[in-house]
C-alpha cells in the first residue's frame, strides 16, 4: 500500500510540474495496480483532458462513473 501511495503522490507531483505524459503514466499504473481506485481513474481522465485527449478522457470519466454506481 505504501508503494501505491508513493505512486499517487508522484503522479500528483508530476501533474503539478506540468509533466502530463509522465503523470498520466503514473495514474495508469495506479489504476493497473488498484482497479477499484476511482479517484485515480478520475485523475487519469482529468490529465487526458488536459493533454487534449478528449475522447479518451470521456471514456475514462464514463468508466469511473459506472464504477461508482
């Protein structure tokens, strides 16, 4: 779990530094390791939107919403 928390913190740090491709990769790894982490899915979707991947972001937002229902 500490591993995962460190990865989440790294993703947030990378995003704050505007290293969006690296932040997205970190969020994707969090989601891979913890598929039920909807906050990580939401953050990945937000980064996708920021880099202009709007269609992928919408798919990710939709998947996150479905997981919460």
